[in-house]
């Protein structure tokens, strides 16, 4: 067993200003003609400003549901979520979401796609445009600003979606399996790029994945989730130095954390017969 600290998910929130406070947040979907679905049992989790936390678990354990409650894209059944001082009741520009599919508009260039949310919100200024151009340069897309999504690889499309999410300078970045459609090599490059972006432009990040190694590599803490009903079973501190570098992937401490989290799933009975 790795020497990691486990924090009970129901532990009382620590004092101080949290970037995100999830206080007994729960979601029940009422399905017409069927039994209600308890997608998320009352859940508690607090994030410090600038913290990187991953939610890991198999399909159906409420990961997307929890992100929807934090982003205000879905109504909460009970409990509450606060982002800074604001109780979440609807979507807000302070919280950006990156989805599994980049959802770029194919008739818009990379730059136009990145600037679209600011344009729609009426907040497109010279500064916002310059920040978007700087971010595109930073992530290696400077020469592709005037290209269309169909001319980009999957990894470049997802980089564009990440820049689009960051262009409005949100406080919080929510990422729902953003790299799961990419090949492993591209995914590993994007892990390092995401961490580089995050250290240059600090944000509080919640990253959803079903890949344990991905969660360990990126995160300060990993919340292990289980289904039926969806819930956080355990929170594991990832006490690995930053900056994280590719050598970490072959470090015994890394393997130990991955196998420790894997055993949390077995204890929770979350995996069934397969991972
Ligand atoms: P995950 O993202 O971890 O795969 P979800 O949050 O999407 O899980 O789903 C959690 C549970 O809630 C699942 O059982 C799913 O079928 C159910 N669910 C999600 N969205 C809806 C919905 N709109 N209506 C009914 N049930 C839903
Ligand atoms: Mg999901």
C-alpha cells in the first residue's frame, strides 16, 4: 500500500476561502415512466484556489453529473455548490467546461472558434483577442490561427477547445474526459501541455477521467467514485513533486499510487469484472 493520506469525503470543510465548495450536492433524475435515478448521492468536496483535482471512476458513477452541478448546466436536487462566493444556480463565465469532443464550429477558423464565447457574451476586447493569440502561441497553435477545424488533428482540435475555455480567464476549469478520444502518445503530450498552461495561468481544475494513471499524473488529489448510486468513495492525496515530468511515468511511487487507487475501486466494488 502506498503511503498516501486518505481523507474521508464527508470530512468537515476546512476554514478559509474555497475556490469551489460542494456541500451535500445531490442529483436525482426523474425519468417519465421509470424509477428515479440517483445519479449522485449527497456529496461533499472543497477545492482550494489553484488546486487540480481529478474525479476517477467507471461509467455511470456521476462524474458528468457532478460537473454539470458545478457549471450550472443542470439543476441540483439538494445541497449546494459555491464557486468562490457565488452559489451556483446557472452557468457563469467564471466556470469554463471542456468536453470529450471539442465541439468546434467547422465554418469558423481556430481563432474565430476561440473568440466565439467572448463575442457572444459581448466581452470581446483587444485584450481578450491578444490573450487568445498568446494562448494559441503558447500551446503551439500560433501558425494555425487561420485554419479550419477539419485541417487539424484531434489533438490540435482539443488544444483549440482548451484555449477557447481559457480565453475568457475563468477562475475554474472543468474538463470532462477531454483526452479520452485521443491516442496515447498525443494524450501524454497534452498532459504536459495542460500542466504547463495551468502553472502559467493558475486555475482551479476539476478533471474527469476513467484513466487512473492520467489522474495521478495530473492531480493534487484524486477523488475515487463508484456507481449505483454515484458517489465519492475516497479522496487520495497525490504527494508527487511538481513540475511533473515524463520520467514520473516510470517512477515506482507513481505505480504505487496507481495501484493504491485501483485497490480503492476493488474495495468499493466499483469495477465489477472489468476496469
Ligand atoms: P459518468 O459521467 O460517471 O459516466 P453520469 O453522471 O453521466 O456518469 O451518470 C450518472 C447516472 O445518472 C447514470 O446512471 C446515468 O445513466 C444517469 N443519468 C445521467 N444523465 C441522466 C438523465 N438526463 N436522465 C436520466 N438519467 C441520467
Ligand atoms: Mg460522463
